[in-house]
């Protein structure tokens, strides 16, 4: 557990320095940002046998190299295969593929958070404890797709539909399930009022009743058959995970009314993430769609926390309580995952 706590502490320390010098000394802040990117990239890229799909990607690596460039480009989800193929020209090892994937993943998230977050150090903490950072250790392709979509948030805010559509297409080149985030453009622009929460609750209940239809949709998108006898497809997720996703919705009634218009995209993101986690609570497989919406919480939560119609002490208490809950769940998830714990690097493995 110590390596995970150390990288979290290092990331927060560097993010605090970046935040401190962002306005007064941009060049120094930029140096710290590159150091942060390098540290986070190395931690994920140089891991060994860490992540639920690590062995599968190592196995796939040889298959990727055996494919020609034309076969890769015309295949489904070609981008990671292309990264592996190009990486082999530098050094022929699965580690090169993981390093390139980590570079893309980390660059996108850190730069996007740096440009769009109102509280960078808090955003980095949430990037960790909400689980987004370690998602890159599991489903590498889907994590990269989520990163690409995350980079398109500015196009949603600026109402540039064509550019956002191109972002979705790029994300789908990593993982076809990214297509489910196309409606995000419309969802984030909807006026956010309390009655919207009610209607989203009704939609959630309706979808839950027609739950089997979600598997059919998933089969159509991924092209893979789903066996409901398999616990991965039909087994439920940790209820605490669902509760953590729903909890931020409690902040909505306490937001300043004068800030509601500016906060609309962030409010809708929080509601959407909660709804998706509720809808997919009965299937670990379907719950993976939450990777896409949870990734936006580091951007969405700070503006909500700093626009509460409460006193400073109350806001500070809520912020600390929220971070404590997320951190507890993050530590619990790592400690109870054979795929993540213990952490080891490629340098600790005997040849």
C-alpha cells in the first residue's frame, strides 16, 4: 500500500506547488507540471502485473505486432494496437506499450485539469481517490478512451459540436464503448433544476425495470457475446461505490442560486454519474461505463464545493468529509484487489 500512498502524496505536493506558482511564476509552475506528469507516467507505465487486464494485454502485445499496419488500421479499436506497433520500433517489450499508453493518458488528464480546474491540487486529489488514475492500470483501452473524451470537455462548454464529435470518434478508436458519451454534449447543456433530479430518478427506475435490454445494447456496441451465468456480467458492484457516486448530489440543493447557470454542466455531470452507477449497480461489466463519467468528477466537484450557500467552516468540513470518504474507498479498493495489491515494477522482477 505504501507505493500508492507515496505517489498520492507526491502528486498532491507537486500539484500544490503548481497551484502556488501558476499565477506568479508560470515557468516554474510548468516545470513542476512536467515533473508531475513524469512521476505519474512512470508509476503506471513501469508497473509489472498490476491491473486486472495486465496479463491479457501482455498476451495481446505479440498479436498486435504480428498484424500489419493496414490490418491494424482497418480493425476494431485500432489505436492501442498502433501504439504498440510504433513502440516496438523504440524497444520491443510490452512495457513500451504500457509506457506510451501512460504518457497519453497522463498528459491528457493533467493538461486538461491544469487548464480547466478552479482548484488544481484538489482536482489532483480527486483524480486519485475517485479512481480515475488507477483505471489506467486495468482497462487500458477504455481508460485511454475516457481520457480522450475528457479532453473534449472544453468543446462541450464552447458549444462546438463537430469538434466534440471528432473527439468521440477518436475515443472510439481506443474503445468502441466510448460512443455512449456522444449524448453528453446535450446532457451538459440542459438547464439544471431540482426537478431534473426527479426526472432522472424516474428514467433510472425505468431503465432498471428494462435492465436486460442494457446487455443487448452492450453486445451491439462491443460486438461481444455476454454470458449472464458469468458473475462478471451479472454480479453486482460494491454498494459503497454506488453510495459514493450518489453522495455529491446532496450538494445540489445548497448551491448559490446566482451561480446555478455557470454550474449547470458540473451539476449535470454529477447527476449523470450517479444515475449511471445506479443503473449499472447489478453488473460489474456494465458498471465500467462509469469510467467515463467518474473521470469528470475532479473537474465538477471543486466548483460545487466552492459555491455552497454555507459558511466557510461548513464548506471546509464538507470538503474534508468528502475527501475522507473517497480516500477510504480508494484505499479499501486497492487493498482488497489482488490485481492492484501489492504494487511492483518491472525492475523488481527477476529476469
